[in-house]
């Protein structure tokens, strides 16, 4: 027979053991196994967040791609460098010098991984041979700290800046902006050796007529049928508008979409479309921000369009538009769609990494973070924002962007940052 005193002791020990067991991780939590050096431990933002030691004044993480073995590739925006990280976020010492490869004079805008596993960067060079113009470039970044220029646009072809790259059907799809009296969105298609695909558009390039833009194509999404969806910010008299366009497999604007292939949406005047994803049913999800001025009153916004270009009335209470309330100015820079149809958007709110997850009908997923929203706590005086996002094959959510670390060496104090979150 067990004595009452022994029974009380067992209960007390059980309660102590339960208290000693850490709480189970939940969807939206940082992945505590990410960004932790086995010797030095976690970085200044703690487990789950990797802050690079690279400081190139404006070296934020730009573009984000995964290799077949789970390595992480991104560019240092504003610089000539491409980095490759191991799946745990630590530098891949087999890639260049300390995981970084310089690609000559080309300012890198985005990266992709070719079917053979090679890293290809899309970027531009300016003032080439004394001409005041951009020249788009595709560059193969080799692991031996070298690079090979696959394509550099010829002189006299106009000032053309590359802003995005994606792989589809063994070809590179490149978004950009043609700088002229009226700037135009562009989409180009290249063969894997870097040569233009002359079967696409006009000598490999399509200009989106009917829309003007300041900063060009912000996202390109190749579709299974060979069509391409592009998004960006169309110039408006007072600010900008969300712009979405669709190009058919031959490089022509798809006239079955919107008005002659494109559609614009105005919310509050100062609107920016920053990323896009396409669902299996052809609906287009766009992430961005809307505000009353260029710098104030910005909201974290996601829109969904039907395959014909009309806003989807079944998405959220706003007839195709949902705005997340983080209690502060916020921007949605990236969006992705999970295999279960849930929509994840990432960006910045109150100067920290911010995520929102929505159910397929546009309502917030209450199982994710704090009633569908995540704000990542940072040490006092520090700041960060997510600019890019990919979903890993295991469902984890990987974001990349920029951080300002204290003490700041100089202004601006951008460092590349990676963070990984649990999905389920």
C-alpha cells in the first residue's frame, strides 16, 4: 500500500517535471534550430534568426531560392555578391569565400537555381562604357569564387534594368523595367545558356504597353501552360496603383485577362504591389502595401484576383482585399501559398519581421501566431523587415530581408537577415 506522504511526493515530482518540459512549439513560432552556431551559439536576435556579419551599407537579402539539397541562396541587394547558406542558416564554406561569391560589376537583384543546381543571378550594370543607361545581365555564380557572364544586353538597346528572375520549362524568365521617357514593365525569356529565346515576344522581350512604372516588375510567376503573371506598381498621378498583367506563352499580352492583358487597382492612393503567387485554380494572390502618403499610414494588404483579372469577391470581407491590422504601419513584401491552400504573407510592422496567415477564404488563420499574426520580438534598439519568402518542402517558412543591429556602425546600417518559422 502506498503511503499518503509518498503519494504526495510523487504528485509534487510530476508537477515539477511537467514544469521543466519546455512548451511545445506552435505554428508561427521561430524555428529554434535555425541560425545557431554550434560553437558561438545563436546570433544577436536569438535562435531562429540569422543576422549576417556582412555590412555593405545597404546589403540586405534580395532574392531567395533553395537548392535541391536544401541550401539557401540569396543576393546582397545593392552589392555584387551572392551568398549560399547551409540548411541551418550557417555559411556554406564550399561556396566562394565564406559562402559568398562576387560577380564582377553587376548589381544583383535576384537569384534562381538552374536545373543542374548552379546559381544564376539577375542584375544590371550602369554607365557601361560611358553610356548613362542600365544593361541587364545574367551571371552564373560558380562555387570557386568565380563567375561567368551568360548574358549582358548589347549597347544601344535602351536602358533596361533586370529586377526578377524565375526558372520555368528549362528557361529563364526575367522581369525588369525599360527606362525611357515613360518607363515600362518588361518580361524577357532566355535559354539556359543565357541566349535570348527569339520565339518569345519581340526578340525575346515583351514590353507591357498601357502601363507606366517607376521601379518595374516586382514579381514574375510562370504558369504551367507557359503563361507568365507579373506584378508591380503602376505610376499614378498621386502615388501608385497595384498592377497585374499576364503574358501568353508566345510573349504577347493575354487579352483574356483584364483590359488588353493587364489590370490596375487603387486603394488609398499610395499603393505598391510587391509580390505575387498563383493558386492551382489560377487565382492570383498579390501582396503589398497601401497608404495615405509615401511614408505614413501604410497597411499590410493582400489582394486576390480571379483568372480573368477581376477581384475575387469571395476573398475576405473587402471583395478581394484583406488588410491585416498589426497596430502600426506595415508592408507585405512577400506572399506564398501552402499546399493546403493557406496563404502566408511576410513583411514588416513596427520595425520588426511580420507574418500573417490566411485561410483560403481570406480570413486570418487563428491557429497561426497570435490569432493569425506574428511579430518577431527583437532586442531594444534593433529593427528588421522581411523582403523575401519561400516555403521549404517540409512546410517551414523561410524569410529574408534586412536588419539594423545595435550598435550601428554607420547609417544606413543594413545587414542581411534570415529567419525561419514553423508552419504546423
